[in-house]
């Protein structure tokens, strides 16, 4: 798929729609969200699946990076690629995102779809309720999490005194790239693969 200017415009339209929805989800789930500036847990270890259009948009963002930041990203990328060469191919390759600089996303405006959902509980493709990995660090959803059974605890919620229930939303990439709004604007996402595989 060749990503055109028109595709990018459609994608930006979708991002505006999605940001509103995600903003409402974050607001609703705020008693369970402990994200704060300087916390980069979600970007420290992952695969970061990107579709073709998301990747094209991310690359568009690199044009606005200052020289030092661009050089740092290139250095990070080089290190990740080298680490990948050493990696056992039968296992998932998890790494720090090369765009994470001083614990901040250097391409925040251009970040991918899953980046925008970092911190929320969500449903997997198999319809399993998942909470962010930072629960193990005593962060998101840890106030209502049953660590032994690896699920949200009804008992903890009832004892918490919080009115809003802890809820998972359909914010997995499979859902965010397949819904009626996307169809209505004729947006195409193209192939999906881990971010690092987009870099030749
Ligand atoms: S693109 Fe930005 S938000 Fe997404 S994983 Fe990388 S550093 Fe984090």
C-alpha cells in the first residue's frame, strides 16, 4: 500500500475522533489510572505493533525533530536493531521504544494507536480482560487487582469506596483498526507488524 496525502488526512480525521473517545475512557477510569509525566513504563518494553499508515504518520513526525533528537533516535534504533540480531527468533522481541528520549515520547503527536491507549484496561482479540503491565509496579488498576488470580477483584472494588467500576474497553489494535467510523471515511490501515520491522 502506498500511503497518500489523502490517506494521511483521513487518518488525522480518525485520530481526532478516537482522541475524544479515549479522553472519555481515561476520564471515566481515572480512579484506577496512575499515569503521570516522567513515567514511561509502557514504552520501556514492548513490540509496538504498527500498521502501515500509523508508521507513515510516525515517519512524517520525524521531519519535525531537532537534529540532536533525530541523532539520538537513530542511535537508539541502531542499538535495538543490533539487539534484535542477537535475539532468539522463536521468542517475541521486546525492547525499549527508540523514540523514547529522557522518558518522554519524542513523537508524541505522531505516536501510534496503541501508544494512545497506554494505561487503560482493554479486551484482547480473544475477549480476555487485560490490565496494563504496570499493575505489577503498583500502578494502574493495582488498587482493585487480584494479583494471585490475575484479574480485577470485585471484593477489592467493593471495599475501595470508588463509585466508578473498573472497566475494560475495546481499545485493542484489532478493534481500533476495524470499526464503523473507519469504514465511513474509507480509511485503510494496510499491513501490521512490530515497529522495528518497518525499519529496513
Ligand atoms: S512512539 Fe512514543 S508513545 Fe509510542 S511507544 Fe514509542 S515512545 Fe512510547
